[in-house]
């Protein structure tokens, strides 16, 4: 009897034919509740949309409104190898041809013909400032040519194997792009220097830099952003290792030198510098 009574109560709670209530509420009560929640969620959606609209009005499509970045830009090498380790045997083409292919792919946008077609022949040794004129936005901004031939012996033009076939490999260094960066205070171009780490000083041998002195010319700064400067070509520095010790690991560190870029710290090993391992094996 008790079970039948509880079953009857549940049936009456779900639908009470005498009061015409569903789950304890009449149709008008359910209608008012649904109307309230509909209005409530429409209000929340409208408030969210208004907030997003106001926030988007503060953003610039071409330049970040707030820029939270390291004071010192990072550096990277090409080819990267595996975990920044470049190792090959001079006599075995298959051990170094992937590095050559990586450099070919990386440098293809820097072909002289491409740069002449897309970019501007800037005046060197000074910043290429392109200010907006009041409310008139100066977009797209022009970019300076960085021709592949500037890298000379490391351009892949005079030696299509970038010296890897001779045991004199080229490593290309690029400085990460930072919007608005002016790396010099007195028109002294930033430059790259490389040296051996730890106990490898005697193994490094002679280095040659391209462009001369390993400089990043000031005309490539400031960078205005990918959307504002769609054809921007990062300046590069190439290092050629002329007589590095064969059949041994050599740990190399390259860093940027500029009077308006703080030195990197040990907390970020890529801030203003890059370290890599180079091993050239030879059967001779």
C-alpha cells in the first residue's frame, strides 16, 4: 500500500489533472519562468557583446596596444639541426645535404630578384622611419631590400653547398623581430660576435662574417609589424667557419652587441644570444 501511495504521489507531482500542474507548476508559471530566463540570458549575451565591442575598439590591427616582451630580443640560427646541434661528415653528402636544403629554403625569399621586385632600395646606416600623417595611416609601409648576395660566400650563389662540402660550413643568424625596436642610440649598427664556449677556444679556428663585421644595418629598423609591413625581410648575418677542428665537438655561442639592447641573462638562453654545437667529421 505504501509503495502504491508513493507511486501515486509521483504521478500527481509530474502531472496533476485536477490543478493542471506539470511538476508542481501551471502553464502560466512555467511560461513566466522561461520568459525570465530568456530575458536574463539575452541581457548577459548583450553585455558580453558590448564588452567585446568596446575592447576591440581599443585595439590596433597593425600594432599591439600593450606590448609585454623581453627587453632583449632572441636569436636563432639556420640551419637549426636537431636541438641546435649540427653534425656531419664532409665526405658523405647524405650527412650534410639536408642542411644545404634547409638554407636554400630559408634564403629563397631573399633572392635578389625577389627583393628588387618587392622591396625598397633604402639609404643605409640610418633608421627607415615611416610615420603616419595625423589620422592618415601610412599602410602598407615599405620594407628595405636585403639581398641574398649580401651574404657573399654564404649566399649559396658562389658556392651552392654553403661550404659544407669543404668542411667550412656557413651558419646564418637572425634576430627576432620586435615592433618598434631601435637597437642603437648613436647610429652605431648592432653586430654579432661568435666565440667558443668552455674549453673549446682552441678548436674554433678563424671566422668570417657576412656582411662584414657581422652588422645588422640600421635601415632595417624599426619593424612595424606583419600587417603594416607585409614584405619585411629580416636582416641576416652569416658566419663561415674556415678551419674548425675536425672530429671534435665545438660549442659555439653568438651574441648581439648593441648599445640600446640590454645583455641577456642566464634565465633565458636565447635572449640576445644563441648557443649551438658544431661537429665536422672528416676521414682525412
